[in-house]
C-alpha cells in the first residue's frame, strides 16, 4: 500500500508543481525520489540508475531530431519562408481561420505519417505567422496543434500510421483499419468538439482583449513580413515538402528516428540553399536555433526519466494486477486499464504497449473481438496527455509557454475531447451489432 501511495503521491506532486510553473528538470528528480522512497528503493539506484537511464535513453534517441528540428524552424522563420506560407494561407482561407488552418495542416501531415515531435517544429513557424495576423494568443496554437495531430488522426481514423494505432495492430494481429466505423465516428466527434472549443476560446479571447504576445525565442525576422522581399510561397513550401516527403518515404526503414532526423537536416540544407541571401546572419540563426533545442529536450527527457522510475517499481505491477481483475464489461475495463497505464507513465504509447504485452492476451482468451479491442485500446490513451506527458512538455517548451499559460487548452482538446470520443466508441461497441 505504501508503494502505491508513493507512485500516486509522486505523480500528483509532479502534476501540481508543473501546473504551478516549477522547473521540470528539478521537480522530475524530486518526484522520482518520492516514488522510489515510497517503494523502498535506494535513492542512488533509482536516480543515478533508473532515472538517468530513462533520461539518457531519450536523449540518445531524440537529440538529433530536436536539434535539426529546432534549427529548421529557426531557418524557416528567419528567412521569411514561414511567414510567406502563412500569409498565402491567410489570403486563401481568411486570417480569421488561422486555427482551422493549423488543425487541418497538422491533421493531414499527421495522417500522412509525420509525428508530433516533427510537426511541432515544422508547423510552429507557420502557425506563428498565422496567429500573429489573426491577433490570437499563442496558447491557442497549442490547442490547435494538439487537436490536429494528437487526437483523431492518432487514435481514431482507420489506417493511421501513428504508433498508437500500430501497437495494437502488431500485438493483436489486426489491420490498421480495425473497426473502421467506430473509429471514424469517434474521430468526427473529436474534431467537432475540439474545433468548437477552439472557436469558443477565440471569441472569449477577443472579448477580453487577449491577443498575440511574442515569446523570447520569437525573433523579429520570424514575425515581420515584407511582401516585396519575402520569398514566393510556392518556393517557401519546398523545404517543408522535402522534409515531409522524406519522412513519409522512409517511414518503413530502420532505424526510423535516424531517417526523420536526416529529413530535418535535409530541410535545413535546402532552406539555406534557397534563401541564403535572406539569411543575413546565418551563423547566429544556426547557433540560436541549436540553442532552442536544448531546453525542450532536457525538459522532455527529465519527465521520461520520472516515467521510467514509475514503470519499474513494484507498485506499478499492483496497478496492472488490479486493473486486470475489474469486473466490468471487457471493453470498458480495457479502456480504463489503458488510460491508467498511459497516465502513470506520461506516455500514450508506453501505456498502450504495456497493456498489450501484459493484459491483452487475457481479453482475447475471454472472447473479446480483436478489432474492437484494437480500436478501443488505441482510443483509450487520453490520460497520456496529462501535464507530465513527454509530448505535452516538448510542445510547450518549443512554443515557449508554461503549463500555467497553455495547458488548460491542451487539457480540454487532448484529454477531455478524446475521452468524449472514447465514450461514443464504447457505446457503439457495447450496444450496436458491429
């Protein structure tokens, strides 16, 4: 019982302090120590061993992606390419549809196989220009990005190449298009509710006089736009198209992260080659772009270190055992189990992977339809968007906002809205002859 309290106490403290704006590197260590002490582990082993192993593992895997992603974003901003694309989109669809443009752009790219970690770097320079034109607060960009690539395209739409859809496919032997009607309906619900929320928040922001405020990393070059001097929008699209095209073309190659990092590096080279005349201080742009990668990856890897400690303590198995014995309808208990696992780990894919490895065989043995189990499990990862989620931490760090400033919108769009989609999917799965 003490171990369970240690896990819950450490998790609650991490969430509370993150929302209060505390430094994530510091509080992740403190909260990992709370989890370790509650489970009778040596602080030395937990922090110097397990915590650092999780942190270092994430750094090793994602450092180049964050580095080249941050440089690419800065190059697109300082060259005026991102602003040129943003103004072209605003002219075509109207500046008032800035958030819809972000949602649709990120949704299309996400459904095409581009991950959130890549999109936050490639879409942010574009979104920055759009929300500046529309005079919207930056926090709403986070909500729009989260809706576009972290909800319906990640878990609901049939055939999505997101890892949350591929983990159950691999474990259950089901196709990526499993339970297409349930997934499609849930996806429509998510998009409708999420966009309705963003529109309502836009109206409230305008009523309160809340508008665009640049962050410390948003340079004057990335915020200004001179139509006569800016590159043509079609030419400005070339680096982004090259990155996205290479990511999609190489997604079946191993190791995948190396190819994604290479795609971003290619985007950097193309941007410099096309717009070097506009990059008057190229050395400064590269240096500051690289610097912009440091805090996001350190914050994210620190939280991953905390999640690694949680996943290895004895109390974690207690949660898994308790969830596997829930006397509820199987699909409902599976949905609860996946969500709890995702919430404890701060990772949708991490929680889903553990469920598939340890609990899914029991559901199949009990006669649960594999296709429905696939879709419900993929949809049941909303708690992976709690404040200590690696994806949430990374997005906020790249955009330059704190949890206090922007997490409310992410919470509604990436957690409450997916829970509503899951509820609709469960009703369909439990009541309709599918």
